[in-house]
């Protein structure tokens, strides 16, 4: 190759590499969770970066290769850890994104490839160093800690059944951990109209928590209380810290087939369970926690590890049986109000179901990818029905099989039910007239979905009320409206 051609090839390579290296910051999003803050830098291309950790004031200086503009787009969200975010020139004339901090932090910085609806991202996770303990100060980040109450005294029952001695019952609350799926920069599934799964799950979870907390003998804890991200593997850990008796994770399904619809409930598959037991045996701290301190006196011999595995296997078996029974209760309660995609509990290897010591289920409330179910899942009335169905299932199960030290068990031993704050069966409020005789005659151009929307009911209810095998309806057909 001649010298001229070599020079041209070199120039072309240089221009190509420079154009490839060009990058820009399209915006910065801040998500604050109870124990950490995540900043996400949205970028035009994959990032190459260098980090400087500076003090006086505390700040992170992230130099981004190929970024020349000082415009970093909109900075959305806030956190008590972050004072401000801005762009600056470094001594080498490069562009750096500067995160000015209110406190010294520990940080973890990594990049993520495009994943709809997001493109290239640089993620900055920060957590305050130490704990602000002064009584007149507010800690910038609160850790998730709790302890299960040993004895909770119920309020006197307002009226005892005639002929039954009026007495107080004592016992602890049954702890229900409610996990609203996804959150923060993880929107979950996105419906055809742009509805985010993370918003639906949080709304339903909050309603369920409110119902549970009004019920004597039950107490709800939420794994997330706002719009922030928690890794799936961390969610059972939060439930364990709260000493939960049950973990229910709320989600909304999505598939490419827009016609798929209906609710389903998932439980842990045996394959996942076996794997998790093995992993937990190798993790001393979790092992000790699961055995309630017993692991501290078990030596690392073959016989004693066999004993430990036997204990964990028994715990896992109990958790899976309990989860399966609660799942069946939920399906039974949901059936009258929504179509069931699967009529029996389904087994899956999902991270949120992995805790061998906590009965865990995952409730898919419907297919957000289905046009009609996306609309239903956004509807506050339908969300309330789903939350109420879960509440009834949970209460019903623990009335039959309460933990021995619980208020529910104390009432059961006394031959009485725990006072309920919710109706025990699906029935319409007396303030709303029952319109079971309503009918609609199908006109030209009408569809089942259009009729359902007109009367404010779901397609599943219409199908069930009219014994329809499909969504097809005929001109002149008379439909009974539930």
C-alpha cells in the first residue's frame, strides 16, 4: 500500500473513531429510596467514564468521554443526599457531570445497555456513610429495620355473641409483606396507552395495605412506599427484616399477543427452591437468621450441615404449602370479578419468591398489554376489587390456619372469629341499587368491548354473565348486563 493510501486510511479511521466517540447527556433522573439514592444519566451512546471523589464540598465528578456540551438536559427528582447536579469543564477540557452531595457517601457506578423505554444509561448508586443519630436531626437515609411484636393486646370486642363470655384475646399481629412490583427507573411492562406497570402495582398494593391495617390481628408492610427501584433479590430480605408471615408480590402481565388476558397467581417452583436452599447453606449470615440463631452453634461438619439442611427443607416445605394454599384462596376470590388466565396456581423460578422461610406468592393482576385490561387496571374501582379479593383471601386463610402466637389463633381457640372490617362475601353495597335485570340489544358496529365500556363493566364479567365462549357477538343479540 502506498504512503498516500495509508494516510487516507488512517484519516478515515480517525474520523470514524471520533464520530463513534461523540456522546451527549440527554437528562438526569434521581430516584430516592429509604436506604439509598440512584441517579441515572441518560446518554445518546454507550458511556466511557472516569470518576473523581472529591471533598470540601463532598462531590462526585464523572468525566464522560466524547461529551463536549455542558447541557445535560433536565434534572428530575430529588434526594436529601444530593444538593445539585451540573456539568463542568475539567482541567483537560473534558466535560464532567458533577454530583454535589450533602453528606459523604459510598458509591457504585455502572453502565446499562438500552432497554425500552430507556436507551444507554450510566447509573450512580449512592448511600450515606454512617448514621446520623442526633435526636434533633433527620437522618438523610433511613434503613429498613423492624421487630415483630411479641404480644399485641386487641381492643375489647364491642359485642360478644349471646351466651358467649366476653373476654379479651391476646396475640401478635400477622405480618403481611406487600411487594409492589418494579419501580423507579424500572417501569415494568408498558401498556398500549403508555400505562406503567409500576404505577398500577403501587396503587393496588397501597389499597391492600390500607385494608389489612384496618383489620385487627393483621399488619401490612410495603417493600416500597414510593416510586423507587428495589432489586428483586432484596425484596424478600425486606420481608424477612419485618418478620413477615406472608409475602405477596403484585404485578401486571404482558405478552406480545394483545388478546391474552386474565389474572394468575404464581408460587415457587421446586427447582428454584432446591437451588436457594443450597445457596443459603453457604451463606452463614442468612443461614443463622433463618435458623433463629441455631446456626451459630452448628459446626461445619457433614452431619451437622445435614441437620441444618433438614431444618431448612422443613421450613421450605411449610412455606411452599402455605403459599400454594393462599394462592388458591386468591384465585377463588378473584374469579367472580375478573377473568382467570390460569385457574390453578402456577410454579415459576422468580427471584421474589425465593425465601425458603417466608411463604411467598406473586399475583399477576391482569395483562397490561391487553387494551381492555390496561383500561381496567387503571380504573380505581377495579383496583379496589382486586385489593379486596386479596384481603379476603389472606384473612380467610389465616382464620383457618393462624400462627400459634397470633391474635387470630387466640380468637380461634376461644371459638370466635376476629372482628372483620370488610364484608366476608362479594356483595353490592345497599346504597347502590342492584341492576341485575339490565339488558342491551346489540346494534350494528358494536363490539363486546364497546358494550362493556358503555356500562362500566369488564369484558370478563359480560362473558361470564352471558355464558359467552368468545368475544364475538351478533347484531340483535340481547346481552344481560351484570
